[in-house]
C-alpha cells in the first residue's frame, strides 16, 4: 500500500505524537509499504524551528525509507490566542500544498490535534479519492475547554462544529483509549466507525534493568541506595507538578528519598522557584534527556509518577503510562479516580492510584512503597506483564496495517515482512515525552508535556 501520514509533529521532535508517528511510519515501511509523511518544520518543545530547518519554506528528505515532506509553520516561543491561530492557519495552508507534491495514496492517516487540519484532509480525500483514518490523540475542543485554555464562546462553537465535521468526513476513527470511544459514541459517531488502538511502547527498547549500577544514576550523581521518585514528561496545564513538589516537601525528613523531575527547560526553571518556595530540598531538576538514555533513565527510578489536575477530562490518557509499565517499575498515579489513567493503572496491577492534587496522599503512597520493597517488586512485574500483553508495538502496527488494508480494499500478502524495526532505526531519537492536549490546542497557547 501507499500510505500518507498527515501529522503536525514528526521526527526529530522528541515528545508527544512525533515519536509515535515516526515509529508507525518506519514500521509500515519495514513491512513493505510505501509511506510519505506531510509534517511541519520541527519546532517542539522549544517552539523554535530547529536551526537546520530555518529559512526553508518546503523541504523533503528520506529517512529510514520514509519520504518526509516538511512545510513552513509560523511559530513563536510564547504562544497566545493570535499566535496559535496563525500557527494552525499556516500549517493548514502550507501542508495542503505540500501534500499535493507526491504519489497518490491508497489511504491517509490524519492525526488530531491539531483539529483544523480536518479541512485540508477532507479536500485531499476528494482529490485523491482515498479513505481517511482520523487518529485521535485528544478530543478537542472539549479537553481545551475543561482545563481553561479555550473560554471564548464563539470560538468554542466554531471548534465544536469543526469537530463534528472531522468525524463526519473521516472514513474511520482510531482512538487511543476506551474512554475516547465512549465519548465519541455519546456524540453520535457510529460504533462501527471507531477502532480502539492504544498507543504503544517498544518492549525491546524499554524493559526492566538492574537498579544498582544504573548508568543514569551514576551520571547524575545519585547513589545506588537512594530511593528515587521520578516524573518525566510534559509540565503543563494538565499536569499538577506542584503537587509533586509539595509531596517532596512533606518527605524531606526521609533522607533516602529523592525526587527527580525531568522536563522542558523553561518549565524546569519555573519549578526551581516552586521548590524554593515549599522547601523541597530533595528535588533534582533535569532538562529533557536524549532518547537513547530513556531505558536507563526509567530504570533509575524506584517509583514512576503520573500526575494530573483534578479538572482534566476523564478520557485523558498520558502516554507515559505505557513507558512506565514497560520499565518494570511501580507506578503511583495522582489522577482523577474515575478517569482513563486511573483505570489503566488499576487494570495493569502495576501501581497505586491516589486522588489528584493531594500532596499528603501522594507522599503517603510513596512511603508505602518505600517501606515495602517486596510489594514494589510485585507491582513492577505486574506492570511489565500487562505492557507486554496490551501495548506491544508489533500488535498496534498490525492493527493499523489491517485497518488500512480493509479501507483501501487491499489484500495483504502472506510473504510481507513481520518484524520490528531495529532500535537503531526507529528509536534513536531525542527526548522523553507525554500528553498531547497542550501539543496542539485549537487557538490558545501550547504549554509543555503532553
């Protein structure tokens, strides 16, 4: 098949949807398909076009068998209402023109957010006469309204209409969690038009590693005997990182416990002030790490954290969940108790769930695992087993491949390749990542990871 992936984010951007779409594209090439990707000039999370791509309106390059067609986007480091609108508008126009420069696809995969790309996708559907699969990484504008990013009533109505248009125009919708499916059906989308395909993790890249002698700990000067509580990823409107800082302040009397927070440079600078404010002297703040350090970094933790604010929509599913489960380390999720994230952790058997924005309860959960190393070991093993069963890359790749073939009315040959991309090809990327609600919100600012 010839498959066109229409995604605002792609390699070399380190976080959010970019690594996932890169893995999917290269995995499909590995199975014998032709893939081209229409995407913006890389700019995230710094919100500046990367130096090697500056001064270009269009550029094309082939990496690991994938034809990548990049286009100019109007981006500014401090996004606001107007700058967000100009960013989305610039991508809609330039990406549409770029998408016309290449072969006719058998099927097109469109990632949302951003939501406005549904318009050029609908036009391309008619030009190319090919089916469109809408890949929902977040449900907009609902998620943006819930966290207060979108308040203007006229804008909300406009984006709600755009949302309905996107669902109507898509031939099929792939959702990343059951909560998404429930939400869509509640909005009148036919159930037979939706397939739930969770985001994945490469189990050959992220797997349990020894805690003692950990290379990441040694590099950061963390003793083997320290009990490390780690948060890595987006620090934005949906994450209550202040809860982590306050929980750390509650545990300064336990010298063996150290918190490690890894995130975007600007957010880390702001967190330094929060740590000083609450007296959290046991917090180590680090900038995003190179992708190749991901396995050792995750293995450096005794506990991995997932944190959300109480006003996050119930269907929000942090993509770090799969990574933490695959690492074989126990999870503590400070998230809405009735939400998708809480359900995922509970179903995995790989961690504990506490109410969001409750620092004392988070601290108590950390102490519970700190004092029960055998329980921690059991939780970690359960989480790894669940990841192997539910979140393997090969399984998700096969489901996308079968869906594409069904829609394009193409019969998959029995002799096509069925093996994973080598880690050096797919996963030699930069950074560590998470959520998408901030990565491409409709017209307000895009705050960092998710």
